[in-house]
């Protein structure tokens, strides 16, 4: 279901926050990128503000986001077109040039309704099974709605998705006065991978060397629009059962199984069922939303698992052996489609 409401676009942060008060700077426990956040009220209603630029946000830099993809997607109406079962929370954005020591910098401000009470709380507890099932169903609903969508806007390129933690990508960030925590762990993980999972290391190294080959293989399967970051820190459940999905940091054209495998890779410790069961659940719901997966499913899933291993093999290398082994076996099996 889509809406005819035009996206609200302000010229400046001050214009975006007209009428706002009770502004308080906050640091969400799940935030790691370098963006700035505030809680505030607009006409008495609780809101949340995110302000980000490539100068301050290392995640934008390693993702290759030099044009503020979230703003582009917002301006194009993609947030508004998402099925109503997903609450993106955004009420407006402002993109403006602001001065810096290096000259003008493009700064994006995103004003959202405050859904903190609905988001998954930090911790290690398993999420409720009903919530997990709802997220998978609504993820599939969004993908089904946009199935066949092609990017003409310049959002994240498919071949860039498995490169943003690649060794050559993070190398400049290692020279920063304060190396971001995830960058330091990624550097450590890539160094461990050849010893802990040599076959996986060889595979992901080949993907990093020629990322376009994997993208070309995946494009033989159907593409859709993805929000790009289904980690639990960005996900929640409204009282009416809708899914809260914030921080669409990596939007663009991709396989539907990319969001699925991202969800599996980053949230596995808190999921109430195993990876295979979640994969089967997602496929069932995608079919339930009218998508025939029969001809392409195994190929797309296998290739997405290869790409996800290339993106997060470092994280698995610093973790437990069983998790690393699962991803190694899954990626090696998926590589037959290359």
C-alpha cells in the first residue's frame, strides 16, 4: 500500500525543527557510526533527531555513501511507498551545506517520531517468537511490494554491499586518531580468518578482489528495493503489530535475500529459531505475498550468503566456532552459483 502524502523536505535544520523544544542530546547504546542524536518535542509530540555527515560518520565513508542515500530515497517517495505494516517513523528531512575546516560539508538531518518504547531493548535475551515472525512477514511484504524495482536514483550499488568492511576499504579508517570499535574488530577478524576458516578466507578474498562478479551473478535473479539494515537495534514492534524499521542507511536495489541474510548475520544470538527455520519462514511469507520463488530461490539465497560472508566474515572469525562453521559451509555451498 502506498500513500499520496508528499515527503516533507526542509531547507535547513532550523526549518525542520520549527516549533521544537525540550531538545536533549542522547547517545543510543546501539549507535556506533558517529552521527549525532537528540530527543525533542514538536508541538508537544516526542520526536527523535539524527544528524549525519560523511565528515563525522565513518560508516557513511566505508559504505561509499557520498550523496546521502536516505535523503534521495525520502525525496523519491520510497519511504511513503513502503507497505503500511512497516512504520519508518520519518516525518521530514533537511539536507544542507554547513561550514567545516575542510570547506562546506553536506549535512543530513532526519526528524522521526520517537518510537524508543517500541524498539527491541538492548541485551542478550531472545526476542519474542511472535515479534520475530512479524518482522519476517513484514520484511517479505516490503520486498514483494517492490519486486522488480530498479534503481535509477543512484542509491547504494549492489557490488558495494560486500565491500564496506573489506580490508582495503577500512584501511584509511585505521589511521584515525581514534579507530572506531567495529573497524578495529574487523581488522582483527580478517587477520584471524585465514587460520580459523581458510576456505572461507580464500572465497571472500576472491569476492573482494572482483566484487562485480558476484553482483552480476545475483542480477540473474529478481531484484527489489531494500532498506538495508535489519539489525535488531533498528527494529521494533508497534502496539498494533506493525514493524518499526528505522535507519535505512543502505537503501537500494538488491536481492530480497540480502535483507534476510543480513538479519541472520547480525541478530543470530537473539533469534528464537534457527537460521534454516527463519529462511524457510521468510520464503513462505514471500510466497504468501504473491512472489513465485521456484525458479531462482536457491541461486539467490546461496549467492547472498556468499556476499554476506564477504561483508561479515571478520565478525564470525572473532566469534564461536559453530557460527563460523555455519557461515563457511553456507558460503562455500552458495559459491557453486558463481
